[in-house]
């Protein structure tokens, strides 16, 4: 386990070449000796000094800005000094080595990932949800995610959580005061309108949960897997959604063997689109491995796009695929190559999903009949599965806008919603737990022979769940998990 008392140092800027590069030191003890050793003079707090940075022999390493932030007015809450030099890997390594050397007597060491932010949390410069938002802002993959992370970082999400926690504490105090006067128990709930107070808290909590869920979608992105028989146009659809040739497209069945993952964003929501090997019986060993990987991807998908070829219906094969898709995962059935189907290119583009559906159904039926496979009712097979259907053309782009909107809808994205807080799964679980305890508290309150101490206990548990978000009481293990995923120097 790492000590939270050592002085620490790291290169804070990204590796590689850049205009500037920053080496940052944080220490519970003053850093005068280290500063003096490197720049040859003391620094005025929070003033930019342009100075030479020198090695132990007085040889120049670089020149740049040195900035001192004495405790507690710094990012970490400790004594911090920053050396902003030129952003080259060699010069920054020399400057880092120099800091390690100049701080050796104080026991300085390299910082672990996220250790500066960990100290900021431990020194009450920010709560845990804010600290997590720092990493989420750095990792944000879309503008919307960055905006939400910034809101959470400055405490907007924590404020909501803390506000709810405070209201629960208040209610709990009233209950616990009453517990000492058993004769008043019965009147307590009425006197303080405890049930309507509880309902109001629960309703605000579920509102916050909805915003947090939106934020979680922004943070994690949605794993969308393209599945279907060979040659139905999976790779073409990936390319159409990505806007460039991410995957190889040929008329040869079995072209895609390994998965191709492409990240796209739709209205700021990140989606990871996974193209896979087409599902068919094959003796080709490489393709067999690819198909096994396809099924593995399908198992982990948030959404499955099951592609069918409007011109080549093979209902038994598609039904076989459908029957193996995991029941818990939403499936969209995509009838591709609508441009080849009669009337497929009329004015009914994009928005007229139903019309497209009808055409696809009609065509597939017609083909089945024409193909001499009477008795095979595609619609019955497909209709037996609750999947939604959509006609598109990966070639012309027909139907793709509708598909994008469907994907957002399936993700639970609410376009008109308030700006979400960039929440994590951990926060959502905690909010759910709190909501669960409030619900049980409400049930206790509704009973005729209600027991106030059970009511109070549920309030206590709900409060505990909420405060775990901001990290009032956290285990060292959880901190380790959270901060180890940061980058070094943050
Ligand atoms: N006309 C037409 N051809 C398409 C469409 N989508 C894919 N294709 C063609 O179908 C063939 C197979 O496409 P591909 O994307 O490799 O299918 P995959 O095996 O499912 O990945 C290629 O020749 C594509 O050009 C479409 O919407 N319309
Ligand atoms: Mg392919």
C-alpha cells in the first residue's frame, strides 16, 4: 500500500513532444530545499518565475516557469511546485530525475497514477465523485461527456447527492427523537408529515438517478454488435456509420474474419460498433475462430443489430441466429439493401420506418414464394421474436438516420433531457440502493402497526448509500481501485 505522506513527483503532461511539459511535485512538508536546489532561489507563492532549471553541477537542464503553491492553497492541499519547461521526453525525464535527486533527503518518490488527485480527496479539496469526474473529464470521448464531467467535477452532482442525504438525516433526526417518547410514536408520522417528506425525497432521488443514468451512457458508450449471415452488408453498415472504410467490403462471403471495432458518436453519445464475421457453417478454420468470436461479442453486446438481406431471404438460417441471441439484449432487425428492392428508393427515406418495414416484409415474402420455399413464413418466424425491424440501405444511406435515432432510444438516451451528470456505475448502484431503502421505509410507514425504529434504520441505510458516492466513509480498497485508473501526474 502506498503512503500518503511521502513527497511525490511526476511528469504531469502527456508523453511525447509538445510545446510545454510540466513536472509537478507535491509534499506534506515544505519544498524550499528542493526549489532552491533546482532554480537557485526561493519562489513567491503563486507567482510565475521565469528561471533556469539546473542539475546538481549547475548545468542547465531547461529554462521555464517555476510556480510554488504552498499548502493548503494547492490542487492537492499540500505544498506543490510546478516546473513548466519544454515538452520533450528527454528534457522532461532529466527534470524529473533532478527532482528525485533534489528531494531524496525528504524521501521523494515517483507518484502513482491518480495520486495527486487522491491527496486532493484525502485533504478535502474535493469529494470522491468530484475526483472521479477529474478522470472522466480527461477520458471524455465526446463534447457532451466532457460537459457533464466538468459539471460533476465542480460539484454539481455531489451537491444534489448531499442535498438528498441532508434531507434524509433531518427526517431521521425527527424519528430518533420520537423513539425516546414511545407514547408519541403514533402521531409522529402525521405530525411531521413524514410520509409526504419521504415521498418527495424519493421522487427527487429517482430524478437524479435518471440524470445519472444518462451520464453513465455518455461515459461508457454503448456496445453495438453487427450480426448476421455473410454478405448481408454488416461491414458496409459499419463503414456507413463510421463515415469511412473501417472494414473491408467485398462480395465474397467470409471476408470479415476478425472483429473490427469503430467508435462513433451520435448526438454526442459514444457508441462502439463491432463488426463481426458472418454467421454460417464453414470448414475454414480461421473463419470458424472468427464466428466463435462473433458469438462472444454478441454475449457482451448492449444492443444487437441483426442484419438481413432484403434480396436474399434465408429464413431458416436467420431464425437459427435469432434463437441463439441472448434474450436480455435488445435486438434491432435491420433489413439491408433496400435500394435493390422495388420501390426501395422512393421518397420514403429515413423517417418512414413503417413504410420501409412493410416493403421489406412484402419483398421477403415474395422472394420466399418465388424461391420455391412455400410454407416458410418469414414473418411468423421473425414476429415470434420481439425485435423491432427497420429497412435500410448501407449503400445509399437510406434509413440510417432512423437507425441512429433507434440506437439512441435503445440506449435510453433522452435527447430533450436536462444535462446529465457524468456518473459511474458505482454511483448508480448507490442511488439504486438508497432508493430501495427509502421504498422499504415507506412500506414500514404505511403499516398500521408501524415500527419507527425499522423506519429509522432504513433511513440510516439510505443515507449511508448516498454518502458512499461522495466518499464520506470509504475503504482504502475502493480508493485504490478508483485512483489506479487515473493517468500518472494527475
Ligand atoms: N446494393 C447494395 N449492396 C450492398 C448493400 N450493403 C452491402 N452491399 C454489398 O453486399 C456485399 C457484401 O457486403 P459486406 O458489407 O461485405 O457484407 P458482410 O459480409 O455482411 O460484412 C458487398 O458487395 C457490398 O457492396 C446495400 O445496401 N445495397
Ligand atoms: Mg463483413
